[in-house]
C-alpha cells in the first residue's frame, strides 16, 4: 500500500473526524447534567471538525 500525501491527508481527516464525533457523543451522553463539561467537549468536537475540514481542503494542494 503506497501512501502519498493525498492519502495521508485523507486518512488524517477521517481520524480527526472520528475523534471529533467521539468528543461530541461523550459531551452529549456522559455529561447531560453538567453543561459546563458538555459545552466544552462539544466545542472541542466542533473544533476537530474544523481542523478535519481544513485537512480535507488541503488534500490536493500540497
């Protein structure tokens, strides 16, 4: 399996999206009674999605 730069960016974006989804789910399910923890985890999850989107946008340009 040959990994070029585009495949590495694609796999990295996928892994970051999975981590962002995990943070969103943990914030929603694990801490429903503590909004200060849930909001922090959800904001971090959305940040992970933004970074994954940037990696996906860079995929063909570097």
